[in-house]
C-alpha cells in the first residue's frame, strides 16, 4: 500500500491535500472485525414476525387454486396472504422510463395474482413467529397449477411464436438502433472486415448477505420505518411512500451495515415490497431475509447477451467503423424503477469506446423470457461492451498481423483530443488512454512477457496475454434516470457539524456497503475543516437524518458525495473562522485552522483550540458581539452538470496458462491501470479494483445461471453455481493515472465498477492468445474447460 | 417444541443452559438464542464459510452442526476471541491492509485464518490461499486478505 | 432454509444405537456435513436422527497383522493428521486434502462419506482401488463387504435397513506398492469433475458414473486407454458432456500411468 502522488493543486481544481491521497485504514471497519456490526438480520424487535414466500415451481403457470386451510393451522402462523390480499395495501408498478423510447412492460405486483411468470415468483406470503415455522406452514399450502409454455430462448422470444404478455403484442421490452450514417461506406472502404459473435452467460451477484428487510409500521402514527439492506434509501423511501400510501416524510429508511450489494440491492423487489405491506397490515414488525436458494431464484440476474459485431479496418491498422447487433434476454418484467433496458442500452453506447473511429451502428433488442428478472449489476453493460470490443480488436490485429498493444496504440483516442464527442453520442471530458497503456506495458514488462511466451510455447506450455482497454461511466447526472421521469436523485448532500468538543460529524446521503464511503468522507471532511481524522464521525444511510440524495450506484460515491462533503467542509471552515475572528478580535483573513486549532495564517501560531471555540459558541454566546450568530452546521449539495456522465478510462491485462489437455485455465497474474481522477484513498481504491476484477473473472471463467428449456434453474446453490474463491485467483497489480475532473473541486471520478468492466475481456483475450497457435478461439462466456476443449477439437 | 432437549455448553467462556429443538443448527442457536450475531449466515449448506466458528478448538461450519451436537462442548465465536485478544494480531493486519469491505465474510475469514496462524509459523501465499479456499468473499479480490494473513504470520 | 422437525437421540453404546437405527424413519447422523445441508434444503425429512458421535466403538485407527482398521467415525482431519494412514494407506492420505475444506474436514467422517456412496466423492474410489473391506453391523448380524461390491448405484450402498458401517479395513501398503490420487476440479475443494484413484494396476475412476468405476490398466498405456474407451460410459453433468468427461478421464489415466511408471 502507498500514497498516491497528488499535486497540491491539480490543474483547474482546488483541493486542500490533508488526508486526500493517503491510504488510511477505515475507521468504521473495527466493528466489522469484531463481529459487532449491525446487519438487518442482527436487529431485534418486540413482536417481530417472519415472512416466508410460497413460490411458483414453474416458469410460467396459471394459479388455478391456492388453499391455505391446512397451512394456517400450522404452529406459530400469524397469517397467510395471497396476491389479492397484498394488493389492497401495495399498488403495482410499471418499470418504464421516458428516455428509453418505446420501452414497455406490464404492471408487476408484490405477490403474483392469477399467473406466475418465472420459477421462484412469490404467489403467497406466510407470516409466522419464526422463520422455521413459516417454512413448515408454507410446505402445507395446497396449490393447483396450469402450466403454460415457457419462453426461455432469446432468439425464440424475439421471433414471438409464444408471447408472454398478450396485451403487449410481442416479447420486445425495448429496441433501439443507433446509426451515425456512413457505416456501410466505411465497411466498403475497409482493407479488412472482421466479424464475430460473442455470447455472455447470464449470471448474478451472490452478495454474501442475502437481501434483507425489516419493516416496522406504527399504526398510531401511520408511519413506517424500514431497516433495509439497500444502496438507495431515499429512493426506497419514495417507493414505499407512493406504493403503500404513506406520506413521504412518515417513511424512514435506514441502512446500517450492508453485506455486499454490487447493484443487486438497488432495485425494487416484489417480496420486499410485500414485507413492508405486511407490516402495515399486521401492525407489527415483519422481517424478510432471502435465503441462499431464494437468492439464486430471485435476486436480479444480468448479462445474458448474444452479440454479433463487425469491425472495419485499414491495412495501416486504423479502425474505420464498428457494427453491432445485440440481443439480450431479461425476465418477464422490466425491473423497477431503473428498467431492464439500461444494460443493453449501455452496450450500444459504449462499444468501441476507447477508439477514435467516427462511424458506428448499433442495434439492440431486449426481450422478455420466463427466467428470473434481470437488471443493473456492477458495471452494467460495460463488461459486455468491453469484451466484445477488445475481442474483435484483437481479432482485427491478428488479421493484420499486428501486435495487439501496437494496434491499440494506433487507435486509442489521443490524450490531447479532449473534449471529445464519441459516435454513440457520449462526450468525454478528458481521458488518458495512452498514458495508461504506457504504464501498463511498463508494469507488465510486456516485451519480456512476449519473449517468455514464445520460449514456453516451444516446450508445449501455452500462455496467453490479453489486453482490454476501457471507458467507464461514473458520476452520472440526471441524464441516466431523472430525465426519464424516475424519482432517482442524481444529486447528493452533506451536512457537517462542529460539535462542542471540537469533533466534526458528517451526515451524507451517499451510502456505504464496505467500499469505504464513510472513510473517504472522513478524510475529506478532516482535510477541508482542518481537524485530525480521529475527530470525525460519519453517518450515512438514514433518510431521517442525512440530506436527500441518491445513495450508491454507477460509481458516484466519491465524486458526488465526496464533493458535497468537501464543499460543506470548506464552508464550515469559513464559518468557524468567522466565530474565531469574533472571539479573538482578529481579522478573519489572518486566521486558518490546522489539526483542530485556530492558528495565525502567517505565523502558524496556535491561537484557539476548536473545543474552546465550541464551548463559547454553544454555551457562552452571550460573550460574542450582539448581532453575531454562530452557524457551525453547514449543508452543501452537489450535482454534476456539465457532462451527462463523467467517463473514466483504464486498461487491464491478464496473463494465463491454458492446459490444452484439460481445458483448464490458470490465472497467473492480472494488471489494472485506472484513471479515476483524484484518488482519495489508494488502498481502498485498489481493493475495490481487485474485488471488481475477481467478479469479472467469475463471469469469464465460472459463473452462469443455467436454465432448462422449460425455465427451471439447474444450479441455484453455492455448490453448483461457481463463484471465484481464493485458490484460483491471481495477484492483481493496480496502478493509477490521475486526470481530475474540472466539474468539481475534489476532481474525483468514480472507480467502483472499473475492475468488473475490463476483466472478462482481458481474460478472454488472454485465453485466445494462448490458443492462437492451434487456430482455436472461444467466444462464449464462461469459458469452461469443456468450451476450451471443444475449441481445440479435443472433444465433440 | 415437541422434541426439545436441554443442552449445556460453554460459549465464549460462559456456561450456557438452553432448551432447543434438535433441528436448530449451531449458527442459528448462537445468533437467535444467545444474541451472538457476529457470526453470519450466508448459505446454510456449508459452502460459503460465513458461519465458521470454533468448537472444542476446531473450526467448523455453524450451519452444518446441530446445537444439540454441541452439548458439552466449548464454543468460541468472533466476539469471544476479540475480547480475549486472541484475534488481535490478525484483526490489526486485516485493518491495516484493508482485508475487508462489507465485513460479512470477515468473522468466518478470521476464524479460518486464525486456525492457520495458530498452527503454522511459515506459509507460502499459495498455502494461505488454499487454507481460506472455503471462505467466500465477494468484495475484496482476496489479495489483501492473503497479505494480511501473511503479515500476521510472519510479522 | 430451516430443516423440518425431527427427533434426536445420541446413544451411548453401539447396541443402543443399532436398536434405534432399526426404527422406521431413523437416519444416522455422523459428521453431518452431507446430511445437514440436505435437511436445511428440505430434501429429506427423517423422523429420528441417531447421532453416533459418542460411540467409542466407531473411533480409532489401529494397525494389526498387515491391516489398518479405521473406525467409521474417524474425521477427515484425523485421517489427515494420522501418521499410521500416511505410512500404511498412502493413497488415502493423498486423497484426504481434496475433501472440501478444513472446517468440513473437522466434522465429516470416512464412514459417513462411504455410506453416502456419492460417486463424485473421493473415498469410494479409494477403497475400491485398495480392495478395502467394509465392516457392517446391525442389531442381529455382522458382515463384511468388499469395497468393489459395496457401491451399487447413485447414493446407493450395500447397507441394509438397520445396518451401520462400523469400520473400514485396508491392507497395509507394501514397499513395492505404487499409488497416486488425481482429481480435476474447477475450484479447490469442489466435487471432482473426474478423479482417479490408482493403486498398482487398479485404476478406479470417480465422477464418471453412478459408482466408482474400475478400468483395467493392462500392460501398456495404449491398452489402458483402449480399455478406458470401452469400459467407461460417463454421464454428463451440469457443465461437462459425456465426451468431455471421457476425454478428461483419459488425460488423468495418462498422467497417473506416467507417474506410476516413473516411480518404478
């Protein structure tokens, strides 16, 4: 671990260095290390009831009959409820947004009525004194089903022989074509046209803490407090308010410790809405914790795509155009409120991202299927866009007999070409592709690796080097969701308060799930105000306490929340100095704050401790001038405005060894060079990158939600669904370039998703590089030993 | 409780008497009956390691042991091992090296790591990875965890 | 995922245990590392669990007259740490580290693993390769079954109702013996995709069929390979086709052959 070299003032930004750039251990990690955290399932409430959902065993079926008469007599049962019962207290929702033209989805209920549309959809809710008793009762529910045809194949869904929602006419949730024009001409002019079809396996987040929610309705006040393992408490406050009919300010959502989220926990889940409704109906606290089997069936899945891509290149290596056709299969409903059209939309927006071609055509079809619902999961469409871009780029480089690094060098947008308008319509403020490529090749010792690879090939040891350049969406403005009508906030606020003893309390609307949000806010606040780090306390995740804001998603915590903290901190510093100037009878401009002391700016002489200032301001304001009021609590908000999305860039490399007898891939090493602007805590950023890379490795080698043709999930448990574990993971080298954004004083961009965005593409390219002497390649993730053996012709 | 049984065991040094159903697994017993919520439930089929606790000095999966099987045993959880300071060295290394993010896997990971650190003076990184290969972490890339265990072991 | 209700007994003597096991709806609880997950997932609902953990008769490892007898209630961890096992049954010692992870090995037992008869598990193939003998007892009888005859199908062992596996008897290794245990897994500790327990000329595969599958080694690698193609009819699993499994079995065969040849 080490400190980032942050210039005192990054060009165009103003940042007090202080703790910024230091690898400080997280203050709030201590309780987690002792098992003294507070996850939802840890909380205890009087009269707490537990809900278990009776779920459809079929992918598509009409509910002919549901009888609770036996179940209701089971010991400990408080009540059993159908979809119609819940509907009385929780209105349905439709997940469409105005800026995704033509997107459609039918209304979805908290508990299904009449028809179940995926295996695992809840069709009844059993509430009992304990979870075990609720499960016992659920086993006694009698149900009669009429099985309906299940649509599970994406291509078949698109053809539409079976339409899942008759009223919609077809199975297309969302379709889009983006065409710059001139694409066919560009292909006609090309010296080489390279084409490939890439497959991406559906997979899921597997947060170690299952989805958890504890709803506590107070009938006397018609108020609801929800303890929720969620990333976006304010969004959920709005959703509970509108769908349960409780005034907004009477709903309070509290997120204490959250055991991993990765986007899985930023969506509205029907069973969670039902749980809240049940608390209202029963007038007592009700808890729902998704167990692991339920999680596999009902936590959102993501990333099932088949993409055909073509690239047009000149002999010189110049890329002329990309042409893309993306088909993705979601569940039977678009997910609320962000919609399930965004992932595919991002694939269209981001393909070809690092490169300077001008012609581009992208076609997208998002189709319904009777598998589990899908929606945003860490890095959203990036892993797909990056893998297919970097895959086809490698293929083009090979066709031109050019080294893959050299090919990229020729095509990466130059570092001085900014601001830059990209053919899909996105705008880049300033990126550093070439600097990152330089740093990567240096860290890898690229030339030496190629030599080693060549030497080992002669001994029948097959190693591969794969590169993946990338761009990544961070710090989004309302352009992402707000413009479409979603009540999702793209702005955030921070309140900083000087306590009487000179401590500083920070309340911020961005949330923490372990990435280090609270730590970096403490670092920024301490630096901005002028106190030492141990004097700062941070509170997040409580709609009753913090300013209003968006929470955590799209890598926005540092850039948006951090900026609000910085601005509030600087304002608080100014206000403290106002008070100090009155106490000391000195000119404000001659004073400053350092390590909790008011000091003379020039002499650095200590003049007044903050605890003394606090004592006077709070307990002895009678000693201050008559017309003066101390304001030692300051709130500031921040919204990124200039750019719809603040893009970052990076480049990754994977080094693998393929056992061509068994098809097994050994990951030897991985590199990640990332430019996310101002780095506040390098140690936290590095492990975020590593965690993201490992998730991407999971997608490339291990993870897939397998479904039978009739929509049954075949591997929905931890033994059969393979998540990455420590033994198979490589050491991952991280390095940084810092190009701050000028949209804020802090200059921080986002970084939470970058690792996941680039890793699958890098690993794929490395495997194909290893297989190249055999004229073999793999294109469908995950790259199981079987798929590699097939590519090598070792088995049919 | 039809088949309830009385059990007596020592948990974090304290003798505990409870009446339990045979079907209650140890991790639920610790969390629900004793309020020791530091050890977590991640999968209830023994794969993720979040429920790892120590019984008679050996690490076990709390979800794969019935509370009734712990009758007469000495059980230790992360809370007890924190207060006794047995985990202090590892905890400091984990903290310094950012070997945790959300913290949900951490108690299980610490128990697994301590099992290694208490028995071995020297270990390669590969051996460390192998020892924790049964503890799932989704947040970190495992590397910081390996670094932290290495540091706690070798100094 | 909470288990359904059941009664529980922890007999203090083998006789008491055998009495209880004879009851309808009774199931033996050994280490619980396979049984308890299936209970948590509500895949089985026994009426009575008979915990055999207190039975001294089922514990212990003893070497006598050229045989190593291992009590059925010996944990994987105890096997791992046993110098007797390393010395007298090296193939078993090689297999143990592949069994799951340390926390599982502290509780799971060899008896439990063999009685479960999971063809993807390590010990069934090992006992078949070593021609071990399994000792069974019920309240009215005692018998010994050769390993090769014990595994009858998927999760189906030659265990009659009321019978308990009490011990496994291995012929001790001779100086001329050569063995190797190989396993292919996507992740360390997973169930094998394909595995091979090879002892002298007995090559026994795991993970390819509904039971451990021996293949005649023959006198040359070519013979062994053609025996493999003829005798092995693997079934596909979630991730691997039958053809891929056959291919992987062939790769392990060759690796084992080469290892055993070079150690001659």
